[in-house]
C-alpha cells in the first residue's frame, strides 16, 4: 500500500482524498474524503479573472487540507486544477498561493486529461460487472465544464466542453447580479440551447450513442440521486452506484427549476453551496440522457479525485 493524497480544485468545489492504494490489486482504501464549496469560478465567465474573495475561500480550504494531509502522513500529493483556473488571466496568483500552503504546484490540466482521470476513477470498480454493458459513457458535470468519455477497459474518445452548473447559472439565470428565483421559461430555454450546442460539438468526436451504460459523476448528479431517494441527509454510501431513471431525472429537474431558493434550500440532502446552481446542473444531466437515449444513469461517488489518486499511486 502507498499512502497518497489527491486534491481536485474545480470551478465550484475543492475536494481532498487521502487513501491507501495498492496498484497490484486495484484496491483504494479511503482514509479521508472531504469537499468544500469555494466557488473559485465566481464571475470568471464574465471577467476572465479569479475574484479575490474566491481565492481567499480556496486558500482557506487548502490550509485545512494541508493539516489533514500532514496528520495522515501521505507520502505523495497531487493537486489538479480544472476549468476555472484554466480560463483565468490571474491564474499565477492562484498557483503561488497553493505552492505556499501545500508545497506543490497545482497542475492546470487539459480537458482531455481531466476526462481520462474521471473515467479511471469512475469505472475501475465497474469493469467486469455482468449487469453493466460496455462501452461506458462517463459524464462528469462540473461547475465550469463537463467531460464526456466513452470507453471500456480504456478511453476510446473524450471531449470537454464549457458547460457546467455554475457557468450556465451565471450566464443565463442571473439578473442584476442575483439568481432569478425561480428562472423564467426564456432563461431555461437559453440554458438548454447552450447545452444542446455543446452536445452537438461533443458528438463530432465522441460516439455518445454507442454507449450502453451511462455513468454520471460530480455534485449535480449525486445530488439528483439523493433527491430521487428522498434521503434525510446526504449519504455517500446510498448514493454510490445508485441508479436513477430518465423519468425521475426529468421530474426532479422540472421541480428544481420551478422551485424558489427557499424551497431548494429546504431539501435536506442539498448542500447549501449548490442551492443556486443545482437546477442548471440537473438540466445538463437530463439533456445528456435524452440525447443518448439512456433510460437510467448509474451514479458514482468515485470520479476525477480517485483517478488523480491512482495516477499518484
């Protein structure tokens, strides 16, 4: 076993995994897995820069994670940064802050690398299961981008597009600096049009419709599963490898988009940091399922973070 630490810093959240990994057996044993909503991508789509308050929230989470990594004595650490820090003009400020706190430079990876890590993390446990047909389509719905990966025991095709729950919310569901409560039909149609255009782009290089099992990753998808199960609180064990039907996803998406901020905030399994962006995230999932003809989505709690951990091990 090798004790490793992996940090995934996305547009909406930053996450840490400390685990013991055995590459020979394919076993990854979690020691600590945590997530903090920092909204690093706040305003990036509009300004092209990381906001000072967003950087402050992210660095505070990094200091907490540094302490956890030290306590567990992880031998290796890899810090991967995704969409928001790829796009920002002042990303050097972000890099310097992370190096000062954690002692490693964040790797601002490409969309293709992001897709490969997501695929490895999501499918390592699923390969060989007789109840799931291949090839898999892994869809990782992030805050700023969504990754699409088709493969079986390896990646066959992948594409990243700038459609995510935060980006779609800020681009279409905000008026005068405030999220519309609830959004109008015209706003929802604008989000859907952006998603459909992105799917057209993805289909130029990724055979989405050839997939036989859809695997959904990240907070928007896991939250939809929690809502579908009517969980009294977020429960990773019950969400991991759960299945949600197309009809149920359609029903939940419609309800989330019709709900007010207060009604969404009252959902016990919904993280406060996702209250304003979950409608757009659910809409991305629904559009993907309808495009590929998936009757259900297999929900995975294991994703890019696990893929990063394996790359270190």
